């Protein structure tokens, strides 16, 4: 009996309670057993507890049972009254009440793509507090940050107008004539942090052309993310590491120049001060890093900051670093330290490090660094969380590199055809003889980077994959490139090779969150070294090739195999190169499925099982042997839907597709692998492409980022909170 039911029963006169107990259907033996169970120390065993509950219920009289029924109904009424009270508050109300409270205060629902806007309860709750600050620029900035999930900064453009100032409201920092001694004015001109005065601009701010006017608000967005690389060895410049010469290094594990990014400092849940350059994921500028080091602010340099450099395992102190421009003509190096009091010279805009010359007979320095690079989404490997994509079971043996073995090949050899090879850092692993992976029949091997790591695998020969019947190999989180030994020949096949050899019955090959470098490797300037060479060759029939959240070069797949590619970029380095075909590079490859993909290059498949929400960029070269750039041998099966296609494509039935040649074309920031904005659509792309996917999102590999939905959420919130008479425009900084 509950406490309320016992309380009602206790209010009855003792005579009625005694008489009710006499009417209870409890025998003498049951009463003795009940007394014995009540005397036992707690906790009781499950069987004893069950027996006690049964005897207790049996010991109740009819009046007591009736009062229990009355109590149940009283409890229902009490709970209903309590819930009615709780429903007055967004923190405690029932889920079904949330939209009613939102409607009461004028809340407008959004898509909720960004994590900060994903909870309707939290959004309605914040609306009440933000309404009290409605009309202030900090509210607009916070809304832009929360609903997009990107770095954001709101600017009132009237404060930057070059006008005759009212003497009762002087703005001493708004000078019509720029201070040429202030380098920050020039560094941030025409950006979200521009402080220079401008003449009035009468163009419409909503078109993203006009800016500086009294009624205009600018919302600046940094849509690229900053991704970390921790304790990665720097790549020494070939031919310039001898003693007596400056020691030159590149931070990119591919040996190419790269732009470093700032790791943004959080502004907190509620923004109380406008964003500064340190609060957004932007390119790390030379002058900004130099000022930070000289003033000892430790905002950009140091452990846990945007950049940290280690020489022979020891962190260089900020006072030992000189920030300078190390770029010379035609990709050469300039301003190298020959007689410098500094331990290192750093160029964050090129990702270069130069050390003073080493004395003859002294060991050459080992340089590593922790830094951040920019990219549009969680694709192609990285130190972001990938734990939900691991495929190995808990029972499979795990061999760790470098914990158990120093090389990946040795770890694979120790598995005996079944288990997990886990690389536990973001180092560089050279395998000049390539790798040979042999999976047991019915077995599974996972070659993976540990969660939070992004190692680089440098191959001198192919990764050759074989296996028994129903064998499966999954590669997860690796950056795979080509780096032959001096004087050796190039690869004969591809970076990943599945041969059709006797006994090879491998069932599945998976590439998950991997980068198999398009063009095998990059030059120092970032161009592909072996343009058009396939990254994956699968000669084996009946193989299932699965690619997810990856960047990969061209593919050659047997016509009887099956390839399923999702949320990925397949890059043949040029629109006229072959991105997908059979092993001979001309006939139709295995049945192909493309979901949310961007393909750069020609496709010839035996069957296009499904192409959806994808972009295929391809064209024919002069005197090309191909008749069309997108071709399926079997047109009676399959479907192509909500995708951008090259002109005159030979494909199965299509639905709501956009063909090349019309007014709607995909416009990209860059199609060069290695650029931070690689594969990212420009906001000016026509909506038939940028919002042409089946769910209203953008076509292509970054469909999962849901950029159009974030923009829609931003427009909804700005229209809700913008003061009357003002207009706003959205400006992308990255």
C-alpha cells in the first residue's frame, strides 16, 4: 500500500480497522510466514521479496483494498495537477506542450542542423531570454553562431561610415583617413573585422554587394572548420637537410605547402562581447601570429593553441620563434635563417618551418608540430570522432602501432588474417615495400586509426589485398599517399590493389573516412604528381567495394563487382580523366551506386544502380575515344535522381536532374585536392543545384553538412530579431 492509501486507512476508527483485519483471507500459517519474512534483514532475495509482497497483499482487508483504489484515483488527479503546473514552464513541461509555448511567444521553428539549435526545448527557452536583448548586435551574432554552427560576427555598418560626427556622440576611432602605421587596418580590410571608414554604399545589402549604409547589418560567417593534427612529423625539404645548410620543413604530411588555421577560442554559451579574430576558424596570418608571439599572449602559439612546434621532442618557446615570409619566386624559399638568434622561422600561411644551419658532425634535427588545417566537413580522415564507424567486434584481437609494433606491415603479419591493426597517433608511417593484406575465410581485418588520430601511410608499393571466402577488409581514418624510395619506379597498379589471383575470394573492401590521395601524391605547390592514375584497382569479380565519407582518386572495378560510394569525392584530377571504369580504363566497371557524391572525371559503368543527390563533373577530351562522359551499359535498370549530370549522358531513367549546358551550373571554390575549400559549392550556385537534393539540401559530397538548411535557419532567426527598418546581408569569409 502506498503512503497515501495507508494514511487514509489510519484515519478510520480503530474498531473498523480491527474488524477489517479479521476479514482478511490470511491463514495462521500464512501469518506466521509473513511475520518471519518481515523479521528477516534487508535486502531480501528476489524470491523472498516476491513472497513477502504476495502475503502483504493477502493480509489486507476489503476496506483497506477499497481505500487503495480510492488512493489510486487521487494520485491520478494529483499527478495531473502537478503536470499542469509543470507545463507552465519550458524547463519542465511535457514534450507535446513545447510547440504551444513556442507559439505563445512567437517562436519560429527551424531545421535545427547545428548542435546548438537541435533541441526545440532549449531553443524556446533561449527565445525568452533573447527577446529581452532583442535588437542588439550581440544577439544577432549569437543567433548566427548558434543556428549555423559556424564562426560568426555581426557588424553594424553605420559605425564604419565616413561621416561628419555629431559633437555630442563622438567616435574617436572612426577616422576618415586611415592610419597607415596600423597594420591591422590593412590586414582586415573588407573582412568582418574591418575598422576603416568607408563612404556610403547605396546597393542592397541583401544581394551581398552593398555594405556600408545606415540601415545595414552584416552577418559574416566562417563556414570552414578547423581540424587538428597532433604531433605530426614535419617533412624535410629534399636536398636541403645537409649539415651547414638551413633546415627546411613543411608541416603537411604530403610535403606540400598548406595554410594553417586558427583554433577558435570559444565565446561561451551566451555572447557578452563581440567576436574577435581569435574566436573564429580563419586562416592563420603571419602578422597576427607574430604579434601574439611578441606580446606573449599565447592565444595562437603553444600547447593546446593553434600551433606548437617541437624540435627533438621539446616544445620551442615562443621567444625562440620568428614569424616571417618564407616564400620566394616560383615556389622557392626566402628569408632563411643563416645567422639568427631564433631557433626557428615559421610561415603559417604556407605551413613552412626553417631552422638555422646545423654544425658539421651534429645530428640533424627532428621536427614535429601540432597545428590546425581547414576543411568543410568530417570527410577523408581526421582527428574528429569516428568511433561509430568502426566495424570490428569486441572479440577481435587488437594490435597497436606503435605500441606493439613499430610498422604497419609487422602488425598485419602478427594478426594471422583476422583482427584489428590500430594506429594510435598522427604520425607518418613509411612502407616502401607496400603492404600485403590476406584475410582469412570468413574473417575480418580492420586497418584503422584510433579515434582522435589521423596517421599518414606513405607507400612505396601497392596495398595488395587478398582473402578467403567471405573475407572482409575495412580501412578507416587513414591518409594514404605514394612515396617511393629514391630511384625506384612508380606503382604498377594503384595505391589499393585487389588482384584476381587464384584463391582470392575476398568478399568486401571498405574505405571509411579515408583519403586515398588523388594523383597518388602532391608536388610542393599542391598539384597532383601522377595526374589521372587510379587510386583503387579491383580486378576481382563478385567483390563489394564500399566507400564512405572518403576522398579517393579514380577507380577501376571489375565489371562483375559492385561499388557503393556515399558522402565522398572521387577525383580523377581532371574532367577529361577516367574516374570510374573497368580495369582496362575504357569498358564499363561494376554496378555503381552514388549517394551524395561529387565525381570529377568520366564514368563508364555496366549499371548505374542508383545515383542520387550527386554531382558528376565530366567532359570529353579532343579526339576522345569515349562517346559520352557518363555512360551506363544497361539502361533498363537503375535510377538517376536529383543529380547534376554532364550533357548527353547515357543513363537509365532519371528524375529531377540538372544537365550541363543550362543556366544552373555547380560553382566551386576549388577542385584542387589540398585546398581548404576543396569540393565546396559557392553560395552563389543556382538553387536548382545548391538546393536541388531530394530533401532540399545541396547536391554533392557535402550534402551531409546541410549548408542550405543552416542558411534557412539563419534567415528565419534574423527576420525574427532584426530591428524594424534595418536590413541584413550574409557574407562568407571562408
